[in-house]
C-alpha cells in the first residue's frame, strides 16, 4: 500500500511539473550547470547513458508514431537533446583536459569503455571509425534530412491556402460540421508549423555534427599539449591517454547524434498517412509476390555462379521464393469484405458450402438473411476486377463513386457489398437495391467500351453493344484501338469505369430508397451540432420523424439534393403549423431550395429557356385536380398528346445542348412531375414560385390541348 501511494505521488509530481513548465526550467538550468560547473566522472557516466537512452526512445517513438503530426513536439525534443549532448561535450572536455593525465579512466567508465571497444588498441582505427561515423551522419543522413525538411516545409506552406479553401468549401456545402472544419483547420495549421519547425530543427543537427568534429580535435590537440607541457608526460603516453579519451568522448556523443539524425530523416520522409512505419513498409514492399519471386530468382542465379559464396545466396534466394509463395497462399484464403471489398475467387461458394455443412440444430433469428442495402454480384470471370490481390481497381472506384454521390445527394451512401455469383453468366453483373435486382449488364474483360455520343465520324472495328448505364450505342474494342476510337469522336472507358458508372446511375435513381429513418436521424443529429434549437423545435415537437423522412425521400425522388438540410429544416418549421401533409410540405421546401434547384438545371447562366402550358390546357389540369381530390383523371387521348409533345420538346432541347424545363402553376407541378418521371426523366418541372428573382426566363415554346408545340416569337 505504501509503495503504491509513493508511486502515485511520483506520478502526480511529474504531471504537475509538466503542466506548469517547471520540468523544462529545471532541465535548462541543469544544462547551464553542465556548461559552467565541473562534473565528477560518475555523473558524466550517468548523463551519457541517459543521453543514449533518450536518443533510443526518440527513435522508437518516431518509428511507431501513426502520423508525423502526432509527434508535433519532436522539433522541441530534438533541440533539447542536441543542447544536452553539447553540454555533455563541454563537461567531458573540461574533465578530459583537466584530469586526462591520470589515465583513460579519468573521464568516467563510459568514455573509457567506448574508446577501448572501438579503438581495440589501434589509435588509427579509432580515428578512422570516428570519421566514418561523422561523414555518415553529416554528409548523408543530416544533409538529406535537412533538404527534405526544407522542401517539405516550402510545399506545405504553399499548399496551406488551398487546403483552407477546400475546408471552407466543404463547410459551405454541408459536408463538414463547424467542429469538423475547426479540427481540420487545426490539423492544417499544425502540419505547417511542424514542417516549418523541422526545417529549422534540422539545422541544429547539422551544427551538432560539425561541433562534434571540432570538439574531437580540440580534445586531441589540447590534451597532447597539456599532457606534455604541464604534466611532463611523454609524447607516447600523452597520445595513448588523450587519443583514447578523445575518441571515446566523440563516439559517446556521435552515436546518439546519429540516432537522432536517423529519427529526423525518418519523420520528414514519411507520408502523412495513418499507420506505423512498420505497417507502411511491410504493406507496401511485400504486398506483391512478384517482387520476392524476381529477387529470389536473381539471388539464385548469382548463387550458382562459380566462385560465389553459394550457401548465403542460395539460402536468401530460397527465402525470397518462400516468402512469395506465402503471400500467394494468403491471397487465396477466402475473404468477405463489404464497403469497397469483394470475396476472393470462389469465396462465395466456399462460404456457402461451409455454412451448409454446419447444419444448425434449431432455427434462430440469426438464420434470417439480412438484405444488403446496395449489392453488386459478378460472374466468375469478373472476379479479378473486384479482387485487390489480382490488381482489381473497381473497389477503389466504387469507393470514389460513394464519396462523390454522398456529397451530391446530401447523405452518406451505404456500403456496396460485392460478392461472386456462380449462377450468373461468367461476364455478367447485377446491381441490387434492398435485395432486389434493379439493373444488370454484361462486359468483356480485357476490352474497352467505345461509346457513341452521337457525333462520331468514321467506322471502328468492334462488337456492337449498348452502354448499360444510359443505353447509348457502343462498341467493345481492343485496348490498342483506344486512340483511334477517341480520334473518331468515341468516348472510351475501361470495364471498371463501365460498372462504376452504371452503379452511380442506379444509386441516383434509387436514392430515395436508400434514405431511411436511421439516415435522417443521423442528418438531424449532425445539424443539431450547429443549430440545436432548430432541430429541437422541429422533431418531434412540430413534425414526426416519419413526415420529415417522407419529404426528404420525395426530394430525392425528384432529383433534388438534400445537402442544404438547414434550409429544408427551416422551411418545414415554418410550414408545420399550417399542414402536416408531406406533399404540401414538399412544395414549400422546393420553393426554399429554388435557387439551388435552378442552378443544378441551368448552371450560372442568367437566362433559362423554358416551356409553358397553354392557359387552356393548364386550366383543364387545375379543374381536374380540384375535382379529383389531388388526382387527375384525364381523357386518354389528351394524356397521350401531352406526353408526346413534352417528349418532343425534351429531345429538341437535348439536341441543342440546352436544359429542358417545363414551367407550370404550383397547383399542378407535383402531378406533372409524377406524370413524366419515368417516360421523360430529362425534363425538369418547375413551378413559377421556384424561379429566383435574379433568374431571367426565356419562353421557348408552349404546349396546347391538342398536343401541338407553339414556338415563341
């Protein structure tokens, strides 16, 4: 009990010293004391040992730190360690010059032991070894680390404004909260300060290496003069004493200096990525078995050359070949990954077989299969596309698609679960939403897809097909024909891009199905961090969560992003006292989002071309809605003529490269939007109230009751 209490008191004392800065003050006073006061040999041994231990601790901390910025105190630690080493050099020089005539042990056992161990009875060897260490430290490690620090600091400072602008853009777009943006700005500031400090701290290391050389010659020459002239030692005896003391003192200082220089070089050459140095090196150097196979073959070939040391080369060559084989075996093990991952070849079948072999004794809830929100099933010939171990890049592209869509749609798109399906065609794939197949396609591995955008000139050899995402005419071509196809006007993409584009299109079409209560609650929780009063008053005081979910789903169904969640919540809060109907709330929210909706359709152009309905036709639709309680019962011929006229207008605008916009009264906007949603998805339906005041409208044509388009003069 007493020991535990004593340890607790020591820890409490250390924490107090670190908080109020007393510990640093004591250390600086101790360094000044070493420079002024003579130290006995025992204290020199203690401080030299502590210096070596400190260098080892710093080196290992650098190796195992996750990111360079996580060790932001490193420049200060480097300065303190350098000052400690220089103070010890001054203290040891004083002892060597004053007590050196008494023998090699006059400056402590550490210096004597290092001198005997390195010199080994030969002074010339000791001087050569010391000079080699100094050259390695000064010319190689320190100089390279200083250059890297300088360049990294320059580029980091140059990139700082761009990073700040990117954070502001993400904050304005609603991707980041205020707290997340503040943390990212702090990370950017710490990164710039860190590399700027490292640029200066590397100069300390360089100066320390130069000081080590000068101190060695001062000890050696000064000691010889003092020993011969003041203490009447012979030249041989003085050389024996002072050379050993000088070399030992220099080595005791240079070894910690070399360790710190290595630590500086490691931390400035590391990439700012999460993970220890060991994880990064092993994961990047030994991830590909071909590297070890090729190295092993070359070592084996060298090993069989006559005159070479066969044993060592053959042994290391065999070890490299064995390491490559182990990497291949690990890659063949079944692996199930959701979110940007896929099972290895045959993993799905193996897992199914194992599950069937292990028959449960009783049916439980765990046996009920949970449907994946988004799924991708591929035939066995497409497995290399989704298997990282076989060089597949589709997984990374799917992650990029999810990130892009999450920003555009305004909520986090769920993970895509990828699995192989042996019942499918070998080159086929299927896209699933909530367990149901919503799209499928077939691709040709090893070939590129040349898509005809409608403006190609010339013929191209290939297999005719259609783009699975948009149904455009296309050809499967050999990769060697890519340049020719692009010169003819084709848009050429690889197989991974075909699937990723198709997946992106499917997610956009079914975004309203991906947004559920849990996702909406998370969006509201994030909004509550910046505007807690708004969320608190909205849900559940004014509107139940289910109504908010329905409104957001309807926005996504109509192709409107929900990233401006604050505007949406404010509009719902204003309308909630008047109505709880999701359809009526939707129209009010669209008015609040009018500027964003119009900008998505027409960009930043001041003028927007639109189509309107003839007043007679619009009145017919309004009367039908009022008499049908929100549903329109149109005469079939009129409905067909309307749809044909709207389709003709949309095709004409698409041919002109302009947006197709239908501007109608607020009372019929919702019905017409549902009326043409499936048949004419490129036609945007807006109400008069949704057009912002600063946007000019140019009437292009109008649609009459007979389905005729009347051009505007």
